[in-house]
């Protein structure tokens, strides 16, 4: 019948009522049993450390009782029973270590500062592949630490990762170092350490290895590698992640600076300061054109090195200082070399060597100055930076400033600084000159340099002249300079050096980015107008309610007289500052990340938060404000603001030449430096030189 399908379940199956009635009770009982079991398991785990010995003793006693019972009954199959265990269990035999070192010495986290002449090494990093026998700096240092007794044999055979080995920087083959930092765990006793006053970084004192122990350790090293200090640090210290800045220098002969001399060359080097995309000044970071769409490539009649709208984020780096040192290095025969100082937070492969090579190409008139600016600020492929020899490059120091805790992790004592300076101006400078003024490199076998003995003059010896070659072109640096002047490094295609065509393509790209910026601003304006339009079109009965038709910030109770409430706070004030403020202040005042730079930024954020300074102004506006404070010597809430470290006046840099292309504003922070990583990295054309510049990215 038709009503049969609507019968209840109880009518179709009377036994279902019984099942449904029992089901909640069964489920609840199972849940209670599971909870009790888990509770008992947790309780046993908590009580395990306290009762584990009692359980062990009870089990052993029971095992002994059973064995005695078997022996008295004649059973056991001829097994000899053991006597019952009474009292605490006997202690196991002490562990025998394979090494010959005393394990009672504590293992402590330390920071090692090393210097080396890298000509005879295949770079810094140790090679884990045992099938390839390459002499690296880390392998030599690791072996010396083992021979000294600071590393167990187990850990030495297991590799550097056994002691938490980390490096603050990684140098290529042939590159030198003066104060490179390594972090690891070593066996060091209290009697091997001493307290020393700190002269760098702002620390009061530091605990480091004594001079006698340091001399004994260096006896296990070759003459071209020196350990200057081993300093105790906090347990979580890591040389790689804790490094806030890396400082390099390149020794270059004065005769190679070009017709403009040191002043013109230093001004060219200053073009690299700030945050830029260094895809034209590095190795291996250019994007492939196959990764871009055909429509995008069709808009440009020039090869692209990066996506014109969304370039590779790992190509962006922040250079905080790039220029010549005030005083040159003068040898005993009157020959002078200049130091190119480059400071930054991080660098990509061969970046510094390409930067100096490109600056020399401009200084000798091979490449126009504005082409260098285009190569820095556009996605176009511009090959104007030959790779200069690495024999003159040296890592000077790693800086360690904890930005969140506002403290310095590692410092240096006065004896260590003096030893580094002697090594830098003595053996290292002599070796660089001997390499540059010596014969060119011999032919490489499988791309590897030939081992050579590094120059190791006494630390206090004056700078001696190198043997003068018969022909300047026959020297290492003379051969490279002739290669530079001949333009053999430029692309062979004539259109690749058509600078007028390059300028036209740059103008096309800036126009395209200008349209994208205008569209983005229009979308932002429409989004801002949407709440106001919605409030104006609200119904009459809704507008009668308090706060209806108004934005949340303008509603009563959120501001006096219905005005928007002031959004106070550090994060809000930091967002009100323009992009690139941190790097711009560091470049302008020649500062590295530290307390003084944080004080300047804190002053700006405090002024914006208290409405002393207007928000969302160009970079130059805030730089002028800080420059005025530095001149008057006023004390701000963020810290003490003093003139520059070298004693010069804190004045604005001279404007660039009008022939230079407009500086392109970058609307992102370098990802490698912990920035936001906005998708639209190139933000289009910048204002004309008469308008304030806003060109530097943020290195925070």
C-alpha cells in the first residue's frame, strides 16, 4: 500500500529500538575507558623518571628469585642460576672514547675569527666529497682544532656538522680574508679563557682564548692561515644567521683608476649604493627569456635579463657603502694602491668583482655613465661589467648586531684588532701586490688553479716593493687591464653596444611601468572611495543610528568630534615611512646596522607617531630632518645623533649629472635582507631630478 513506505523504523524492525537505545551507553562507556587508559599512560610517563630504578630493581630481584627456585628444585636444564640482586643496581662501566682528548672539558659555543691568504686554496668551504681531494681553508682549520685538542676524534671523523659548524661568509677560490667569523662548539676549559675589554660593537668585555693558547693553536696551522681569536658566545649563536653586515675591500693600483683619478672613480662607485637589482653585475642570477611570455618579449627590441614587472627577488641586494678609502696604501718604493671599500648585508656570486669591473669600464671611457645607471635600474640585459681578478678581494670583517634584541653578539678586543691590522697591511697587502705585478696565472688544468706558496712576511715589516716585470702587459693585472681597454669582453654583436637603442628601450620600459603605476594608484583610490560611497547611499532609518554611514575609525567614541582616531604604535609609524628609508639613512650617514642607525629610524617613527613629522613624505624630506639634527647635535628619543664617524660634515650628496637616466623607484624590500618581497618589484619611472628622490629599497 501507499502508506507502507511511510512506516516508522520501529514498525519495520522492532529490534532497532533496542539497538538504538543501547548505542549511546556503549559509546559513552568506550569513551570513559579510553580516557582512563590515556590518563594512566600519562601518569606513568610523568612518574617514570622517579620510579624507573624501583622497577628495574624489582625485576632483577624477581628474576633472581625464580632462578633460585629452579636451582632448589633441580630444574633449569643445567643452567647456573644467578644470586638475587640486593640493593641498587651496579653502575655500568664508563664509556671509553676513541679520542685522546679529555672529555671532562666542557663543550662551549664559540666564534672564531680567522684570516688567510686564499691563493693556494680552493675556496673557504670544506668539501664533503671524499673522492675529490681539494685543499680548503675550513679543512685546514678543522684539522688544526682536532690536533689542538678542541675536537673529539668521533666528531672529527663525523665531519664539521658534528660540532655545529657555520660560516658567516663564503669566499671563492683565490679570495682572501682578514676577520672572517666561524661558529662551532669546541672543548675549552676555564683555564684557557680570559676576560678582555671590548673595543668594537659596544660590548663592555668578552671572554676569549688566552694569547698563550692562541699561539699554541696557530702552531698547527700553515703560515697563510691565522686564527686571531676564539670568543665565547651564547648557545644559540649562529655565524650565518646572526651576521648583520659584511665588509669587503679590493686593493687596486692607482695607475688603473682611469684618467679621472681617485675622485672620479669613487664617485662612479657610489652609484652602486642603495638597493638595486644586480642581475647585470653578478653570475648566475639572470632569468631566461624562455620563462617570459612571447607577448612580453615582443614589447622590447632588446634582450631581457629579468622579468620587466616581476624580476627575481634574489637578485636584489642592498649596498650600504661603496667607495675608496680616504688614505691609500703606500709601499716603500712609493707605489700606491687604493682600497675599494664595499659594505653590505649580503652579496650574490661575483657581485663585488663585477661592480668594480663595471666601474673601471666607465672610468676608462669604454661605457657611458648613464648606461651603468640603466644596467642597475632596468630589467634589460646590459653586459658592461667584466670580472676583475679575485686576487685583490678580501673579506675584512663580519658584523653581528641583533636587530630584535638590540644587542651586539660578538666584539673584538684591542690585541685582536691590532693583529688583524698588521696582517691586513703587512702579509696580505704584499701578497696582493706580488700577485698583481707578477706573471699571469698559468694555464688551469680542469679549471683549477695551481697551488702556490703564499707570501708570509713578518707582521711588523714595512711594505716592500715587488719585483718589477719587464713588460707591464705581462703582469697579472696589466694583462687584465689591457683586456679591459681593448673591449674584448663586450658582446661581439654590434647591436649589443648600440647605446642609443638601449636608451630608447629604457624609455619604453619606464613608460610601461608608469602606466602600471597609474593603474595601481587608480585601483587604490577606488578602494578608498568605496566605504564613503556606501555610507552616503545608506537608508534614512539606518543613518539615524549612532555612527551609521561612517567608517569604523570615524564613528563616535573613536575620535574627538567624530574624527578618525589616531592610530598610534611602532608598526603604524613604520608603515608611514617610505620604502627604502632604512637603507637611505645608512647610506647617507655611512652607518652599518647597529644602535646608532636604529636610533635614527626610531627618531623618525617617534616623530610620525606623535605627529611632529608628517607621514608619507619622500625619502629626502626625512633625510633633511635627520641632517639638521646631526648638525645641531640635539638628542632625540631614539638615541644620540652625532656627525659622521670619519668627522666630516653630514651634508647631502651632490645631485647626479643630468645625463644620467632617472632613478627607478623600487617598491619592495630585498628578500635576502628580510623584506616584504612585493610582487611588483619595479615600480616604474621615478620623478625628474628636480623632484625628491625615492629610489632606495629597504634593507631591514
